[in-house]
C-alpha cells in the first residue's frame, strides 16, 4: 500500500497534469469558449457604420471574442497595420506597392463591402437632387467655379432655383481612403485635376475647408449653408442630406443606388487582379455609378498569435458571408458572389506557424 507521502506526490502530479492540459488548450472548452480573445482594428471611416454593426452582432454570437474598431481614416489604418500596432487595418484605397514593401510581412486585402462616395450639399430651399457633370465637379473642387448659380451648374439643373451664393467646398482634413476614391475619380475625368492635384489619400486641396472623417465632413455640410462635399453614402442618408446624380462615362445621370454601385463592380470583375486591389471608379456601364469603391480589411498572411489569428479569420469569414445581409439596410452594396469566392481564397491562405487557421 502506498505511503501517505507517496499518495501526496501522486495527487500533486495529477493536479499538475490536469493544469498543464488546461493551459495548453488556452483555457477553453471544445468550442473555443471560456477564454476571451481581444482584437483591435483601425482605419477607414467609410465602412465604420457597417463595421460597428458587425462587431456588435458578432459579439452577441461569440461572447468570448471582443473586437474594437477605431474609425480614424484609411491612411492611419495603413500606418498602424504596417507597424503592427493593430490586429487588422482598414482602407478604402488599396495599399500601394511601396506601402506593402514597408510592412514586415505579406499583407492581404480582404474586400468586405461596396459603397458609394456621394456629393452632398446644403443649399437652403433646395431639397431635390442636383445633377453634376464630371468637368463641373472637377472645376468646383479646383476652385474655378465659385458661384452656385454659375451657368455650367445651371445647365444641368434647369428647374433648380440656384442661389447667387459662394460655393463652400468641404473636404477631408486627414489621410483618407474616401479622398483617395474621390480624387481617383477626378483624375480619370479631368486631365487638369490629374496634373495639378492627382489621386491620393492626402491631396493638396486647391480650395475648401476640412472635416475629420466622413463624420466631420457630414457635420460641416449639415451645419453650414452653401456647402458641398463628398462622403460615403451612409453618412448622407443617416443625416438626411441630399445626394447628387452624377453623369457617368456613358453619359447618363445616375443616382448612387446600391444596384448602380454593384453595376460598377461587375464592370471590373474581368480585370480585377489576383490580389483584389482594384479601382472601380468611372466604370463604363450605362447604369454604373461612377464614384463607387470596395473597402478592405488589411491583415497579415502569417499571424503571430494563433488564437488571435483564428478569431480574426472566423470574423472575416462571417463578414463576407452572414455579414453581407446587413449591407443594404445600412446603405452599402453586398459583394458580388465572384468576389466572395475570391475573398474566401485569401482568408483560407491565412496561417499561423505555417498552419492554416480555417
């Protein structure tokens, strides 16, 4: 019969063995519950309305996953993912080759949803949708068209009682993916814009006042008469601001409907590269809205922390599938099925320690 001392040793070893097994499992049960995983993201304001809804509802389904997303602009999101101070970044504008090369490892672009950059304005007494031609938009933001009742604006809006007031341009004040989408469009439709300003997240605006984030630009326009600016569609809708119809490449004035945004994406499917970094502004289809864009979540292909990596992969997978059902109610367009399939491949390629996380 074992002595009391031997029984004590055996008992201690059993406790240590059980504790070790529990520790190796990360303190979780068979379904991964029981231990919290925290994910931090930052970047684009463009999809923030949708991402906050995703995070809220996903958190109710997976109470052990805590996700925080800071809406600070695409440029800041790119910088933070490069520096690995966040678990995922977000940007409307795809990262440039030189930005990808500065990162310590390969970064994947996961398209999450489509949206429209819209022209919105505050003109007392005018509630109807105005119409703008591409050259007029460029010249307003170049500062060449200064009055609301300019003959070129009136030519597209014969029935509107446009005031003899100065046009006040509102633009983003920080590094912005929404700005990159808007200036990408202007660079395609205006040779003068392309030469003098160009496309990018932080253009040198010729005129105007700045607002931080889509939220800031929306607030400036809502509170300041005679203003015009560009924001993601959801922000104009939520604030009851009018949105303009824009003449597209086919010569049709098009409202930023979700179908028109999807139409722009479909025009580019055949030419969308393997890495999914693509511009869909100024699409050629007659029903396509010309300032449409994907927005992306940016993640490292190789994840250092397997628990975080697994949680991130599962969230992304949910977002491009179940999460798409939230898009239309929040004024975003769901991903085309072809892009969902290609995004699946990107998510499936994410690894930790060389092992797939799916």
